[in-house]
C-alpha cells in the first residue's frame, strides 16, 4: 500500500510541477513576448532552461518550508501524512490544470499551501497547523502583489527620468550597471547565510566577482552588436536587458516553485523509507529536486503558451522599455522572498509589477478588472484546494 501511495505522490508531484511550468511560464516570458522582444518558441526554450537551473540551484529554501513550516508533522501519524500530502499534490495539480484552461494566471504556491492546510486540519485538527508561520505566509500573499505594484510604479518613474540620458554609449553604460545588479543579487542571495559573517563576506566577494565578469561579457557582446543609430541603439540595449531580466525571473521562479512538488513529495518518501515522520533538520533529496525541476521545464515546453497573452498583453500595453522595468522589478522581488523561504506568489510579483508600470502611465492604461479577477482566483483557488483536500483526506483516512 505504501508503494501505491508513493506512486500516487510521485504522479501528483509531477502533475503539480508540469502545470506549474505551463501556467507560470508567462511570469518570465509574458512581458518579452507581449513587447515583441522574443518569439514564442524561442521564449519557451529559453525559459525552460533557466527555470530548470533555478530549481536545481536554489530550490532547497522554500521546499523546507512546505515540508515542515505549514503543518506540525510531529503531531501527525506517519500513515496520515503519507495520505494527506499525496492527496494535496493530486488535488492541487487537477485544480490548477482546470484554471489554466481558462487562461488565468494562477499561484500554484498558494494552492499547494491550501492543500497542506486542508490535510493538516483533516488529520490533526486546528492544533496540527503552525498558525504563526501560516499567518506570516498569508500576509506575504497579500503584500507581494501590492509591493510589486509599488516597485514597478517607482522604478518606471525612475527609469523614465534616467531614460532621457540613455542614448548611444550612455545607454550601454546604464545597461551594464543594471546587468551587474541582476547578476550580483542572484549570487549574493544564494551564498549568503544568516548569522554567518564569513559566509556573507564570501557571498559579497563572489557576487562582486561574478557580477563584474558577467557584466564584462555583456558589455563586449552588446558593444559589438549595438546599432549606430542612437534610437535603435537604445532599443537594442533595453531588449538585451529585458531578455536578461526574463532569464533572472525564470531562474527565480524555478527556484521558488520547485518547492511546490518537492517539499510534500519528500515528506511522503522519507516517511515511507524511515517508517516515521521526518524529524529535525531535513534536506530535500537532490533527485527529487531534479525530478521537480524537469517537470516544470516540461510544462513550459508543452503548454507554456497557455496564459502568455493574459500577462503579456491584456493587463497593460507593453513596450520593450516598460516590459524590462516590470520584469526587472519582479525578478528582484522574487529572488528576495525565495531566499527568505516564503512560499508566496511569483505570479503576484509579476502581475503587480506590470500593473505598477501601467499605473505609472495612468489608471486608464491598466485593466483593473482583470487584475482583480486574477487575485480573486488566487485566494479562491487556495480555499477550494484546502476544502477539497480536507474532505478527500478525511474520507480516505476514515475508511
């Protein structure tokens, strides 16, 4: 019976990873496609590579939260945990697949947290939930989209001002600086460790070195291909920045969302192998991380076009420059919340940033009804997943 539940959990985890890639691919490629910077097929391959890398390199941070930070697993019987986490994975995958068919950008992280809450309530009642941690996560769900709006709005205003001086070679210098920030942030956040000054100092040096090397290569590449015409040169620099920030967003999303399938699947696997609920510090097995990252990459390649139009074109009209600002803002925000280990909404970050860019040009530029509809589906999806998982887990365990 345990082997059967492991197979169910594995299939559920792959379904969650696959639909995560299919639905959330638009987070990283919606803006580049909507602005005309990338063609669809190029963007899908491009995103799948960086999503996989992000999941494999960065994926351990949020996975631990989903495994041990929602439900007090020590208060749950081993058999109940196996059933509950397996059900949460299957329910989340099925629900998000249905919503994706409606071309609605969905927060898979919110749905899987809802599923874990439902399973915890079913097998352990109110005392089985880590309410302090869950409250913090739910607060982050509400804050991140509005933080994305604020960051997108302010950065658009800033770039709009700086853009007056970004012509010719000055555009290349500004682009190099922004590229450096992107690379430095990713390296520093990955290597830095809390309460470890030595590791943090190493992260700082590695970030500076990696950022300088990458920026030097970027500068050489762009300088050799940049058109002579000042207007065309500026457009070319912004296009390269948009593509690089999209790569960061794909990397960030893979790092954050690989936890959705890998955290619960690890709980099921370790409980079956050890005969008891995992206790103490738990490391996500590397094969599970790779398995989940491959599922996300597969979802992008096979159905990643599903909600691209919604994010890239229907929220607000995007030029290459405004698309870059939105993508840059969201990618940095997602990297930070990922490093903090918060299972929040990467979709919320990019939707918020795009809306913020639109609002910076005027309220009439933003489809506020669509934004409200998307946010409503996020919370509705989490609630439906929680209720469905609660009922199904309760029935199966009671039999």
